[in-house]
C-alpha cells in the first residue's frame, strides 16, 4: 500500500468534509471540481480506504473518514501554526532614497503584511538601484527616468506632478510661478544620485545654463535653501518638507515624474510578487 499522502490531499479532504460539498470546496480551494475529485480519489487510493460517501445527494463522511478528519485537521493546524511563526520572521526589504509616497506606501505595506504575515523593512539609501544590484534590498522604489540593472524588472506605479522650490530670498518668490521652458534661465540644483529632475529632463537647446550638483536629498535641500539655485521635485515634497527657508512655486507645463518599483526576478519571488500585488492595489485605492 502506498502512503504517498501530500498536504494538498489533506487540504482537499478537510475542505470537502467541512462543506459536505465538492462544488463549494472547489470554490474555496480555487480549483476545478474534476481536479478536486481526482485529488480525493488519489488520497483514498493511497490509503486504500473510503473516506467519503458519495451515494447520497450530499457528501457524507464514512466512519473511517470521520476519524481521519480529526487527525488531518490537527496536522494542518499544527503546520499552519509553524508557518505563522516563520512568516513573522520573514522580511521584505524596500529601498528608497527619500520621502516614500503617501498614502501609497502605508497602504501597500499594510496590505502586504496583512496578506502574508511577513514584514517590510524600509531601507533609506542614497542609491536604491545600487542597493538592489548589491542585494541589499529586494525591491527599489525609484522616481524619474533611470537605467535599471541588467535583468531587473520594472513596474510603473503612477506619475507625480512636479513643483519648483527655491529660497525665501529668491526672486522667483516675487514672480509666483515658473514655466518649464523658463527653467533654463535659472541656476538648477540637481541631486545627481536620486533626483527626479536634471539637465537630462530637457532637450539640449532648453537645458539650464548653470547646474549645481549635489549627492543626496539633504545636500540638495540645504543648497536650495541657501539660495544657490532652484530645485524641482514631486509636488508631494511640498506637504512633507518642513524648512523655514524654502518656498514652493507652481511649475507650469512640466511633464510628470514617473514612480516605479524595480526588482530582480530571482530574489524572494513569492514575497516580491505578493508585494507587487499589494502595491498595485494600493495605487488604485
């Protein structure tokens, strides 16, 4: 007698026994009814016993099936408890450079953690793509246009509108707005590592004449505050940035800035896929 019993057999049997119905059990397990019937037949064949009585209109347990059900449910409950312990220790690392989008980030993380039992570690890094290449993060949130690492996959979430920012002492405050094509006449402060806007954002004949380069968000912020030039960021920064020396100015006719998730397909495939599902779900809420 073969005793090759798998978890799928136990889950199929307990579902049919609980619902007393093959059709309702198939719906719960998200499989076809013929596939469920084959799975139950395999289980009974492996055990060489009859567990379910299909002679009546409703499925009933045989005496052996009722006794087997008690042990099968105990095995599955113990397994689920063990898996729950492991899931709480599993972590997905999300890399970002500055200011995670809200409320998207909070909703995506909440959905993922509720659905999987795993947790998300938020990793702030100046260069999320480099962190992804080095396997320091599992998914990178990236703003703007970029060259992804080789073999990486990209999921576009949405586009963010842009806004200009300058020092409280800048003449731009008096003007009250800035046109996208007029940026070329102002010194532009650029975050070369993780910035969303740089000279590459314009055609050659419209690029700003003077570029002040910084290496991270904090340097960029303080350079703009020191009135070295103007900056351009997603509008979300206006809500999230508290700096007494900064002023945000409407930026007209500016193209939106894309927000994307980048990942390597061979890293924590199941968890990454579940996070991507949660991320897309949160984006549409």
